[in-house]
C-alpha cells in the first residue's frame, strides 16, 4: 500500500492549499470557530468525493493509460509542483498540476488521448467565465432580497451566519466532488483502486489537508514600528517564539520588508494558529489576509485601533516597551 502515499501527499497538498478558503470569510469574521469549520469542511469534502467524484475520476483516467509505477510518478510530480509553488508563494492550481503530470506520463508512453484533454481544456476556460456570471447573478439577487427583508439587524446577523455555513458546506462538497479525481484518478486507471475506493481515499486525503495544515505562530508588524532599525526587536521576538515575521502594507511600501512578507488582500493569505499583531491598526485590507480563526493578540498604543475589535487578547501600550518584556518572559519560560 506504500504506493498510495503519493496520493496521500497530493490530497493533503490540495486540502491544505484549496480548502482553507472554504470557510475563510466566516472564520476570519468570527462567525464560526475554526475547528467547527474545519470539521464541516472535511465532512462535506468526503461526502462530495464519495457521492459525485466518480465522474471526474472517469474523465481524468481516460487521458492516458496508466500502470502503477506511472501512477505513483504522476501523483508525486503533481504534489511536488503544488508544494514547490506554495513554498515560493506563487498561485497554483492542483488540477493543472495533475493534468500536466498525466500529459507528461502520456507523452513518455506515446499514449495520450487528445479527446479527453480537449474536454478538460474547455472546462478550464469555461469554469472562470461561469464563475463570473453566477457571482454577478447571485450577488444581485441577494442584494435585492437583503434590501427588502423585513428583519431587524440581529435577525439578519443570524441569517448571514447560517448563509455562510451553508455556502462553506456546499463549497466543500463541490471541492470533494470535483477535485477528488486529481488525487486518485491515476490509481483507478492503474487498477489499484476501484472507483468507489478511489473516491473515498481521495476525499479522506483532502480532508487530512484541511484539518492539519496551518502555520502555528506568526508575528506581524505594522507602521507602529516607526523606523526600519526597530525591526530588530520584532525579529528577536520571532526567534524566541519560533515564529515567522509578517507585516502590513505600509512596511512593504517603505521597503523595510519584502513583498512576500505582506499579509492582506494585496499580499499573502495565511492561516496561523496564533497571530501577534504589533503596531498594526487592523485595517480591513490587512485582516482580509487572515484565514482559519487564528488566536489574535494585538499590541497597539491606540485604544481605538480596529485591531482590538477582532483580537482575542489586546494590550494597549507602546510596543517598544511590551515586546522586549514579552520576549524576556518567553525565553525565561523556555529555559
């Protein structure tokens, strides 16, 4: 069964990279807790894979004949591509990585079925266009209904919460049904798994990525750092914590940290377990880059900073006084 590890690796990569956003807006706005969202996402990914994943598996396995050796090679090649692109912080499509690996295998064997490849290519073009169309139609319909709804603010809040959960569950179901083929179609083509086994195995692998992937601790700094030289105290605390250093856009605009450290709608989307925001005001653009219900600890000398509205723990004070004390205490506890 060791030959299936390539599929597990690929499914984990897919879940870690794609499924984190299923409940992203709901979790980041504290509408639902991370673990509840992760469990719901995992459940519906598996349901989608088992109930409707078979058709996608049939489509992908038809691209090229596959023996077990080539199935393992294809899975590992696709997973390595996804993981490498993620480490480089570049956008990546698991579907394209898998199809590319299958095409490569087909070329090596001189057995590539162009009819199936054309079908996949047409879907790649049609899917974004359909997404644009449905997004506009659904938004317009919901706006019309929202503006005419005879409910007060608290009732509408409950409706929005329920809607976010339903949307997240449906997205997870669709992820499982449409993407399980990326994980296990090659094993089905090689005869190592039946269609039902491939669907279940792929769904479980994707769910594993949903449940396990996260950066544990991230320490972010904003304009409150004042001078580039002051980054040293942040980097020293990050070293004590074993954390990654991130920042808001003003720090990048001043060329104090590179772009690939910026968290926000115009930068990285991250999913840490603990997020320490030092000198960050907490703008909508910055908080839009946080997914997964991180525990947020904020340090800011402005008691009215928006970051305190979403923080689990807030300290009103000068970061230049608090951060060194925090580092001292952490190093003391670590011995």
